[in-house]
C-alpha cells in the first residue's frame, strides 16, 4: 500500500487529470486514544482524542473520480 503525502502550509492537492483543487474523498487509517465519558444512562461522549498515528491511504478526485492522480502543488502566496 502506498501512502499519499499530506498537504502542508505551503502545498495543497491538485488532480492531474481535471485540475481540481478543492474537492477530494480521502481514505485514512488512524490510531487514536480517546477518553470516553459515559453518562448515567450509558450514552458515550468522547471528551478527549489523541491521534497517535495517521496514514492517508488514498485520495480520490470528487470531480472526475481519478484515484492515484493527485499531486502536491504550491499554494498561492506560499513563501518559497
């Protein structure tokens, strides 16, 4: 399984097929530790969530459904 790089403060995703910069379906795997509080009726509420690790498995373009066609490009105005 190959992972997709995450966007940073200087970069963003772009679909190489249609040019989409704004709409993507992201599949990710996360390992988290959560503090769950149960009220007296037994209803759970997550009060704290700590992400231990996270991997982006795939990114699909919402416009053209392309998978594995997503690249990182510079954000406008990002300091180079």
